[in-house]
C-alpha cells in the first residue's frame, strides 16, 4: 500500500482538537489521539473524533499487567478506533493478552494492535542511562520480532529501523513511524528524526506527524506539502 499520513492531535484544548480534526480529517489518512488529549477529555473525545472521515489511532501506549492491558485494550476497541498500541517492553504475556482482549470485542479485526518499540525521543545515551546493554537498533528488532510472534499487527518504530524491521517481519507487518521532520520544520524534542521521503523509502506504512502540521500557520498546506514529499 502507498504510505499514509497520520496527524497527531496533541493538545488539551478540546475545541482546538475537534476543529483541527474537522479541518484536516478529509485531507489525511489518519488522526491520532494521544495521552494528552485522552487524559483531558477521555473516551467522549475519541468517539467525537471517530465521527470524522479518517481512520483513528488511539496512542495510549498501554503498559501494565496482562489482565489490565487486555481489558483496557478491549475498551479502546469498543470506542471504534482503528489502531491502538501497547509497549513491547510489557513482554510476551502482556502483548498476547492485548490481542486477545481486542479480538474478543472485535473478531473481524477492524482494530489493529501494534507495539511501541523504543520511543523516538530516546537516543543511545538515554538508553545507556536506563541500563540497556543492547544498541537501540538491536533492541528494536528484537522487540519487533517478539511483537509479531505475539500476533500483533505491527510496530511503532523510527524510520531508521524500518528497513530492517521490514526484512525481518515481512511485507504485511505494519510499520508506523513518528519522529518525522520535513527539512522546513523544527526538530522539537525528537532525537531520531528522518524526513518524510526517507521514511517512505525505508518502508514505513504510516507516517505520524504532529507539530510540523499542527503548529504551522496553514496546517492544511503543511499536510499537503508532506504528502507531496512522501510521493516525490
Ligand atoms: O509533534 P511530533 O511530530 O513530534 O509528534 C509525534 C507524535 O508521535 C507524538 O504524538 C508522540 O507522542 C508520538 N510518538 C513518538 N514516538 C513514539 C511513539 C509515538 O513520538 N515512539
């Protein structure tokens, strides 16, 4: 499939989130609701945003004991979202429980479950500080393979690892990539960033872009520019 664009609606202002969803929804493939918006406005906001055109990615990065994650993931699926995620660091039992929880309420597979490998805001010195002895790329590949074995549909991963994940996990494994920065945008707090075209060339399926679009003077034009770069 051609790579798709997902806009991260990161914010706490409900009116802004709904207005941005209405403005950008028809022009992008996905909208993403994350922790900031969810902790401010909860499931009602998700239901509201689900009424707009694109597919919805609920990015709560679930990470807890298997039973808790299974029930929380099932609740996310009941909201009608198309994609949700859990931390691969929660391990095999937790990832398998998440998939089971979702499939119980969504046997047809409308809601995909993916794993977060390493946050794109963590560079190797941050990982070393956390005690990781693996290089971040090895850890990402190991966690991506484990996620696939656990029945997950894909991973969130930096484009820097996308090509290797594709080779190891196959053509049907969804690779969702944040940390995208077109050359004209600021890096903000992201550390392992790549351009839209490099992410597409690396094999990413869904490019997640937040601030370069949402803080642009003209968000629709910024999204169109990124689409153009993705297809260039
Ligand atoms: O504004 P920016 O483009 O940096 O937004 C990136 C989005 O992707 C944020 O919503 C962030 O929470 C999310 N994300 C990330 N790194 C991950 C997983 C999700 O940046 N590994």
